[in-house]
């Protein structure tokens, strides 16, 4: 599953596997413009922090191509492109990989400031492809390091989807599971269903099933019982943004899982690339939490399940404090508390 984000350079079109339709249908959505890229991110055709970052890289290419084709003669493309990149960066607020991806492309543009659009396009496209390729390699490294955190015979609980679909391929949390399996360990997975978008039930279950990995889906509210029954030996989740002190934002419900893991003495790992660590965010209180449309909560499929007129909460993420985290598994190794210095050292390396 390394082709769910792919770019056709002849057609200047990005093809995204539409994650809204999984597991029922495997539809690829063609994306040709900046607006289409922003919308695909916002409605979650593609989602998951590293996948968002990689998509943003291709979005920067599409935005430039759009200006090249459509800008009125004499207009200042550099100002227009700056504005386009700012709009892309703001598509979703929590996953810092979006800003990271756009900043990487912007830095490359600045380094080639003298180039006109025609010459700049292939430079940016090559970088976006590099970002995609590197992301898979980074996930494999996360898997290699994370394998040591899993014992032979463990059942690992995960929340949301931090798998191949949430990255350019292989996954972060699911990369750790794949790494443990490749190291010869026997591992079973429990996927929390992850209301309201059901990333666990729909996406984690789908991609693990495709790979023949033993997976069983549980309602989000079954977590305490499963742990009490001794059915979970380890938790591994992804992250959307890790603050400088190690506090980690991930899909809503993750903090509850972490508290339960602490109660039951079960190790709780966060697996993420260094690009998900944001040294500019000092702690979890400073991480912006996305609020998504009510409809995701009020409806299941097309059916309303909350009475008309009743307000709902739809915070998309919560923040797990660093002191609930056993280790942060990165491509540079497993970081341990105290996370401030461990993170500073990993980012400085
Ligand atoms: O709203 P989503 O589906 O983009 O949220 C995704 C998550 O919370 C993932 O766990 C996180 O981005 C890590 S993906 C490797």
C-alpha cells in the first residue's frame, strides 16, 4: 500500500485513494488544483499526519502549475504563490506535518529564488517525490526501532489509523507492528473503532487485513474492559503533533486510552517521525485542536442518530501528557523521559 498517494507528472494530476469510501470502494480521486488539494485534506480523502505532509508537497506543485497556466499576464506570481502556500498550510490546524511539508517546499523555492515558474516546477516536483519516498523509509526505521518495544505474543491495541494509509506507506504505529512481525514476533492487533470517522474500524482493519495481520475491532468504550481482562499487553498510537516537552496530540480518545494503560500498568508508546515533533510548541496546552463539522457526530452514514437541534462536541484530537508516555518511537530510536532533552537531542542530531 505505497501507491495511495501518487502523482502523474504528464497529466500534472495527483491521485488520492479516497479514504472516505474505504473499506467499501477503492476510488482514486484526481486532484488538479490548490482548492481541490485543500478540500481533499479538509474532508479527509487523505488524512494522517505524514500523509498530509506528503500531500502538501504535491499541493505546492499543483498550486504553482495552476498559476503558470492561469495567471494574467504581468501579474506577480511570487506574491500569488506565497498566498497559495499560506492557504494550503492552514487547511488543517493540528497535524504539524502540513506546515512542515509546506515549509520544506517554500525553503526550496527560496533557495531557487531566481527561477521562473517553468524552471521551478520540476525542482518542486522532484522534492515532493523525495518527501514521499523518504516518508516510507522513515516509517520502516520507526518499525525497526519499535520492534524492540513489542514482545513475542503481545496483543497491541491501537487507536485511529497510523498505518500505511496515514503515511506514504508502511505506517508509524502500524509500522511498529509490521516491524515486530518482520522481526519474527507473533503479534495480534486490537483496533479501536475510533468514532466518529471510524479510522480504526474502516482503515486500520482494512489495511491490516490486506496484509494478513491478525486484527480485531473493538468499540472505543471497550478499552477498559479489554485491559482489565488482560487482553492488551501494549498500546502503540501515532501522533499529529508532539510538543517540545513530549506532550502528544493524537486522535480524540487517545488520552483516555493512555490513562487506562497507566491504570493497568500497560506500556503506552507513541510512534512518529521527527517531522511530527514541533519544537516551536512548548507543551500540549499550545497545540491547536481541530473542531470538525457536527455532522460527523450527528450522523452515521446518511442516518441522523442525534435528535435535531441537540448540539454536539466534535474535537478531532486530544493531548496525552508526556508523563503517560512510555516511549516515543522515532526513526532515530526510542526517546525516553525526560522528553525535553531527549527531543532536543534527537532534533539536533
Ligand atoms: O483526523 P486524522 O484521521 O487525520 O487523524 C489521524 C491521527 O490521529 C493519526 O493517529 C496521526 O495523524 C498519526 S498518522 C501516522
